[in-house]
């Protein structure tokens, strides 16, 4: 799993059946302090996330198929959580506000 | 899944039997600004798309699951035709040209 930022929405009128009715969001992996890292992906939202939220993304097929309850779903990128904050030895990175705040321990 | 643009077609007369009837397309992954991200690759078009179209594709084992025959040697499959993407307030997709 990784931390990512929701950048926007994806509209796909033609898609495989398992994606019908699902919300697709464009996500970009970030570090806890908000720096860009990794490749931008399209993820299925299963956590009620919105644009601007920092989320937890799983990019692994078996987990995604388990969540969807469909053993043949061709899906592997899923948003499984909305992140409140990340704690590290440097302090707490608060992700609930638009700008990430570092609160010293 | 990743965002990509179809840049061309790949035609193969002889191929693995399980891949019969599936179009192969040359795609360029895109980032959140619609700029190229990484190398171009060949993907199975499970959903009908053509050059210039914005698409989403899945890679790895899940690509084969998207195909009509699920045990096929495939590592990328186009699973959706994307009409538009709203990213950081800007819309990418429409009217963009293949570079």
C-alpha cells in the first residue's frame, strides 16, 4: 500500500463490466510530507474519497479482487482509506487540511 | 490502472491462439498533466479503442483476467475508454493530439 493524493476524476463511458458504477479517481503517490513520488494511477474508490484528499492505495490484484468479491475482476488499484495523519520520528504530518502540517512530537 | 493514449496499432498474423480476435495497440502512459510518463508499450484492447483515444489500462496478471480467455500471455490490457480526466482543475483528454 502507499500514500497518494487524489488529483481528479476520470470519466470512462466505455469500460469492462466490473468497473460499471464505480468511482474512478486519478491519484499520485506522495511521501508523508507531500512530495511527489512514483507513477500517477487511476484507482477505484472504495473509501469515499474526494479530490484533494490524501488516501491509502492498494495496487495489488489479489487484495483488490478480495475487496470487490469477484475472483476474476481485472482490477488492482483501489483506494482503501482516507488518511488523517502520519506519525514518524520527525513528528506528525497532518493530512486533514489542504496543506500538510508537521506537528513536532 | 494507468492513464494512457493510444498512439498506434500492432498487427500480428501469427499469434498465441488465445489471443485471436483481440486488437493490440501501441500506447503511451500519461501523467496527471497529460504528459508522457515512461516508455510506450503494447496492450490488448479489450475495449474497442483507436489511435488518439485516451484510455485506461491495467498491467500485470490482471491484464490477462480482462481478456476473453483468462490464461493468455498478456501483461497490459486496455480496460476502458476515457472521455475526460479532470486533474487539478484542468481537463485533459478532449482535443489533445498525439505528439
